[in-house]
């Protein structure tokens, strides 16, 4: 833990943060339906739209300037139906208050091992086993050392020793502390004991130093929590279903050194592939050139051009789900020059490029009579009149759903997205959220649709 003065000032800042978080939490539960009586997404009960609804974590908040991020983590998990019960250490209480944590979690905050009231209401043994996952965030060097060596002299360390549930530790500390031999030894022991220890972020620290030891951002922590709560891939509500996802840009070569492409990063498509795999689907990711790692449990087919992407999609059929997220180039050069084109001429010279239209992969899938996936979803990246253009695309491409977004800002390459889910019956607006959250929400919506289909068939 970095030594940082001014705890009173941080408490005031924490109060302001709490106000903002509570406001955002209320907004997140008010996602507007454009026509709630007409939107038909094959879901009978929208209250169970989150596959992880009802899951709970026990959140142990250690001492460190990054403890305020635990507030945002609670909010992010609550949006997905994941509840949190909190243990606040004495050091953690120097940075965040029980009121802040209790207000966001909606539950009692536990602090003392020898509290007669707390022990009467819920003993520390029961507390340690009352959740599906124990998350230590921030996990200080002290907390990890206690857990690695089986020490139990306060509520947090006792709960860690008594729990029979999976444990996730999210470290944060000074870079020298993180690199110390004792810390490395403790981390190795924890991992050998079956504890999941995240790698800290690298960057500037409150103590003025730079390096590994920063607490990961709440979105990354929430993603790891979702992964651990969802269980092993290949098991889940989409087990037995195959999904094909296209992602990233395509590159249409002009010559050996130049190509036509776009700004797509592939982040949203990769996140969707990951989310579907976490829900048990057999996922084929047909990806254009990106710098992203392939998600665990996902089979990737790497391509460059639109024609190659179309061939890879055809080779991956049949499938139950097709989601066209890739930003496929509409046009390609009619011919590819064997040598570098000399495109810079004199003032009187004219340079002309002859283009031909690329195949429309989404339309070809939506129009199939044989081997058409049961659910065909397209993406519409627009800069104006988003819903109108999305509804037009829904009709032209023969899709079942369109996920539309406004890309005039920082969406391409950014971490967040704000989308509309457009169907023939209506439009649903989703609030701005991380791309991983968008992906999981879409995956859960798909799972609920297939679950309802199973139920209707059984009836």
C-alpha cells in the first residue's frame, strides 16, 4: 500500500464519488424501451435476462488508495444481477466508508471479528460461505501474505481461511512491494492453493513511482468475476449450440504495400465471441486483422479480405447463430498491382482506381433457404439517424435482429458502446456500457431466446 496522506480529503472525495455512482446506478436500471408492449425478443420474463442473476460475491475491501474502485465494481456487478456482501478491513476504512459500500451493495457491511451482534446475525464461518465467490479487492501485500501463510487474526483473513468457495485476489501495491521476493513467493503459494490472482496494471502510482502494482480497472475485474461465476466453458445455457461471429476490419490490397480498410478494432466482436463461449456455445470467430488475443475456448479463423471472410463463414456452416460484427469493406480494387503503384504524378496527371463491390456476407446468410442459422444478427455502424438506418438494414439484409450504434464519437477502438437492439417488432435502447457488458447482455438475450424456444417446443 502506498503511503498517502490526507485521509479526510479522500473521504470527502469518496462521498462525492458515491453520489455519482448512486446516480449512475439508478440510471442503469432505467434502460428505456421505445415500445415496451411491442418489442418481441422471445423472452417471457425480462427479469431473468441476466444468466448470472442471483449469484453473490463476498467482497473483501483492503486498504489502499484504489479502494474507491470497489464501489464501481459493486455497481457494475449489480447491473448484471450479481449481489455483493462486503467485509471492510480496518485499513480499508481509511479510504472508503461502510456507508458508501452499504448504500451500493444494499447489504450490511461487516468489519469486526469479535462483534457480538454480527456473530449473532451471521457468524464469520457462515459469512465466508454465503457467496458463490470471494473477491479480495484491493488485495494488499498484507492480506495476501496472511492468506498465503494461513494467518487469521481479523475478520477478512479468518473468512479467507474458512471459506470453501473460489477466491479471486486483485492486487495493488507499490511496484517495489509487488516485485519483492516475499510477495512473489506469496503469490506463487496462493496460486498453488487454487486462488486466482490477477496481474496488476502497469502505470503511475499515487506514491509517485511507475510500474506494475496499479489496481486493474473495475471493468476488467468485473469480467474476471463473470468468468469465474459462469463456470467452465462448454457448460451453460448455450451448450450444444454453434455460433459464427465475424469481427474486425477487412483489408483490400491495392498493391504489395497499400490496402483499403477502416478503423474497426474488433473489440466488440471478440467480446461477443468470448461471452457466447462463456455461456457454453461452440464459437467460430472469423476475424480480420486485429491486435487482440483470441478468447479462451474460441476457434478462430484469420482472414484478410472480404472474399476470404465470406469463404471462411461458408466453411463454418451450419450454425445456430450468426452475428456479423465485422466492418467489411464495401469495395475492393478491381485488380491488385504486382508492384508498388506510382500514385504521385505531376499537376496534370490523374490517378484513377477502379473498384468492384465486395460480397454482402450478412445478406447472403440472412437470405439462405438451406442451412440458415436460427438467429441472424447484424451490426449497423451509423453516424446519423441510427434507428432509421438500422431498421432499413434489418429489412434489406433479412436479419432477425440488428445491433446499431453511433460511431461518430470514440466507439471504434474505444472501450464503451451504446447500442440499440432493433427487431421487426420494436427497438430497445441500452445505456452506455463497456463492450464486454454489451457482449454479455447480448449473449444472455440470445440464451434466453433459445431457452424459450426449447420451452415452447416442450409444451
